[in-house]
C-alpha cells in the first residue's frame, strides 16, 4: 500500500524539520527577548532600532529573507557560519539564521504585549528600591510577561514549524523538499500530500495542546 515510500527517508526529512524548528525557536526567543527589552528601553536609540527592525523585517516575505541568507550572505558576502565546505550544513545554518531573524519579530511583539500587562506600580516600586532598568526588566517584568504570553508564543512556535517548509527554497533537505521530490517522481499525489500533512499535524497539535495547558496553569492571577 505504501510501496511508493520505499527509497525515501521521510522520517529523516521530518527530523530535519524538527531540528530547524528547535534551533530557530531558541534563537528567535533569545533575539526576540532582546528586541522586546530594547523596545521598552528608556534609551531612544535602542527603541528606534528595535521598532524599525520589527516593522521592516516582519513585513518582508519569509521566502525573500531565506533566499537572501543563501544568495546574499553565502554567495555575495561569503558568510558560511563555519560550514564553507559542507553544502548541506551551510544552508541548514543559514536557514536557521533566516528563520530566527524573522520569527524574533513576532516573539518580540508577543513579549511586549506581555510586558504591558505587568502593573506599572511594580516597576516603579522596584526602581524606588534602587534597581536599575535591566534588573527591573529581568527580575520583575519579564518573568511575569513570559507567563502571560505562553499562549501567543505557542502560536508563534506552531507558525515557525510550518514556516520551516520555506527552507526548501534553498535546498535544505526538510519535509517540504522531500514531498516535492516524491510528487515529481511518483504518481501518488493524494497519499503523499496526506502523509506529509499528517506529519505536520503530529508535530504541531501536541505542541499547541501542551503550551495551551501550560498557559492556563502558569497564568498570572490578577
């Protein structure tokens, strides 16, 4: 029944998708948190940079960003992220970089909305005790902001998982690229599409359910 799967490493392709998702999620969470801190910073230059970055990058199609990381960074500026001689590793890392740069915008905006839920009086009380901006942000504000936006961050993570398919544009051997290859070589359009669609449901549905449960469990009681 599934003879058309012989010779294709479907699990390996989905494992590449999982790796893209996890590495990009960690990178975008770190960069997005930094951007969120800059957006609420008292320094106008930092606020301006973060606002400009978010508003520009999130309005560029992800495909354009991914292609730029390969054709622009790799071919023009010779940025290979330590994998100059390994084609697969080089473009995998560049895809992670592009996904991180793009997804961090949405992480930033989610966190900024969470920061706005923290009562201003808490920050003012912390400053009255002598804490600086960075201490107030990291010790008082961000812990509560993260708890408030677990749900929105879950949506960002699910969107990131599906956005990894764009990495096929630069030859990263993830699920979407293998599906394209199988459709071109096999006369089994519907079964192949159904298998890969099911694979993405298996990746994203448990994530949404788990983080939705955590969102309710860890919600800040006001």
